[in-house]
C-alpha cells in the first residue's frame, strides 16, 4: 500500500534514493523496482533487519537488480550519517509525527538532498488524526511510547518544509478508506483484537488490497479530500539547477 505517488515525485531509474524512517520498506521496495539505487534508514532495529532481508530476497528472486540495493542502516533522522547533497531523492512517510525535534529532522533530510533534488513527506492528515486522539489517549504520546507527538495541519508542515529550503510543488491526500479502521481501533481499544467491528473492517481492507475491486479506487479518490488518512507534500531543494516536476502548484 503506497502513499507516495512516484510518478508525481519524478523518480527516474538510477536516482539515488534515501527513505528516512523506512519502516518495513514498502516505499523503498517500489523505488528499487523502478530502478532507483536505494538506501533505507530506520531507528527500529527489527524493521531494519526485516527490510534488509526482504531486499536481499528480492535480489535473489531477480525482482530487483542487485546493484539497486545500496544499504539498510539503523540511524536517527535528526543526525543522518550521510554527506551533504548525497541523494537525488529523499522520502519520509509517517515519520515526522513521531519525532520531537521535527525541525532538526527535516533540516537533515534537506541537507543530504542534492540541489534540485526531489522530496516527499507524508504525515497523518489533521481531521482523521484529531478524531484518533479524541477517541484514545493510548494512540499517542505520552501514553504511547514512540507514538505520535503532534497533529500536523497542512499549513504547519508546508511552513516547516519551506523554511528548511524546499520549494513545494504539489500535495494530495491518501487512504480515505483506512481512516474508519483507526477510528474503530481507537474506540474499541488499540489492544482489543477481538472487537467484531474492528475485525470486520480489517477483513474489508484486506479484501480491497487483495482483490482490488474496480469501485475502490474511484471511491477513495472521491473521499480523500475529506477523509484521506495521510497528507503528502512534494518539493525540491532550492536553489534548483533543474526541475524534476515541471510546472505545477500546491494543491
């Protein structure tokens, strides 16, 4: 389940990509499939190990070229272990809301991005996230260790990205049909795996992913502006020497 639109990002074969907070690797896998040279960073050791193993398995299965797999490392987003201007593309998905010093993390991501390089960040959208926080204290910090520490408005995130040196080039919402699942989880208890409404909605989401019914994409596209669980922002590092995006404006 991808949140970033890689065509909109302008990802090209041979681009050197850094995924900050890669988790279990869903976006970095897609970058590798598209012929990019991928480096993944995450703070959680178990996720680093699993992502590394999955990329190795993809190489073994000839799903990706071995040359595309540049590394998976454990690291802190606020002190990235890379040189300035090292990457053509930097992405970060559902990470910044977990980091106390998000300004420092954004600055580091921009530091390692080449001038003119493409950037994409996703965070939970304000309205669905606000409902989650209202329904459950266990969903977010401080009761949830490592949980979400803030609710972003799109305006706040845009301002922080622009202040770090990014020219913002586009935005959209994603995963509207996933928002009710998290509302149910928060309402019935995050650890309550036996709640029937939660289980039924989870089965519904699994069906959407596995069978991809023809109605699902138009329905989600129609609902995303209001219910989209995530907001995605795209930009490029200024001063640009070239543009991966062409002419566009913030949505």
